[in-house]
C-alpha cells in the first residue's frame, strides 16, 4: 500500500470514530454557544491525520464534526465524548480541561455549599416527597415568616420539583437574610447535580448567582460607612 493511501486512511479513521460517537449521542441537548475554537491547527493535525497530502477541506470537515460534538451540554458529556474532543484540542488546553461535573454521593444525595454575607449553608438533596429540614427542624419552625420560606422554596418552584425532593440543610453564621440566601444558593447547586438540565432555568431565574454584597465598614472620621459629620463654617 502506498504512503498516500495510508495517509488518507488515517484521516478517514479519525472522521469515522468521531461520527460514530456523534451518532451515539445525537439525541442529547446541545447549544452551539458551548463550542469554542481551541482545536489544533491544520499543520498540527497533519502529523496525525494525513501528513502533507491532507487537504484543507478534509481538515474543515473534521472541525465541523468536532464543533457539533462539542456543542453537547457539558454537564451531559461522559468520558468518551470528552476524551475524543481533547484529542484534537490545542496542547495548552489539554492540561487545563474543564471543571469535573459533580456526581451524587454513594447515598444518592446531591451535596452543595452556598454562602452569603457571614453565613454559609451545606445542603443535601435526595429524591423524596418534599420534606425540608433546616438544622434538624421543620422549615416552618426555623423561618415562620411566609416570605422567607418562599425564598428558600424558589429554586424548587422554578424546576417544578417542590414535592420531588427531600432537603436537609445545615446553616451557620450571620442572620436570617444571609442564611436564607446561602441555603437557596446551595439548594440550586444540589438540584443541578440531580439533573444538569435544571441549570439553565435556575441560572435564568437568578438562583445560581451568588450575591457578593456585604455591609460596608465604617471609616475613620465618619459617622458610619459614608456619612460625614455635619460641617459648620465657624
């Protein structure tokens, strides 16, 4: 077999493998915004896909398949998809990689942490009938005000899963507002571990965005954080 034929076979094998993987996961949700341009250059691909006989059109076909495969929602990709994509990424991107998707623990729970002001919360979410405990007590006992309970339940209402999961939260530090927001953030993260498809809806509803605002400290020479003493001319 001549060298030219061998080089063509290498490229066709690469395309065939990627196409098989794409067909296997074609039904998974995808978004073209997920893809990037971190692929190896035409010159780099020549070393593994055809040498000097490789045509630009063949390289472009490869990139088209890679972009479609890369558009699959990152939370739904498995190792087979990620390994196939990383093979054709630039060398500098291979070591960085993407953040590993969190999984349920050995008890089937989604575990996440949230913070707000001086408060922090660790939330455990497991499939159930809608029971919610805060520091071992019922939600109504810890937060008797209806509006406070509504803020905590907001992520569950967004994904229409109020009676689908049991929630156990441990909240520490700060006041009521900080604890409520930290529980809400941790609950949203834990729900995404159970079902990655919740992420878009929760993000659009503002449930996955941490509020970094804190009380501004008092400054020397001022009454409070910004209030100045009354100025008298004489």
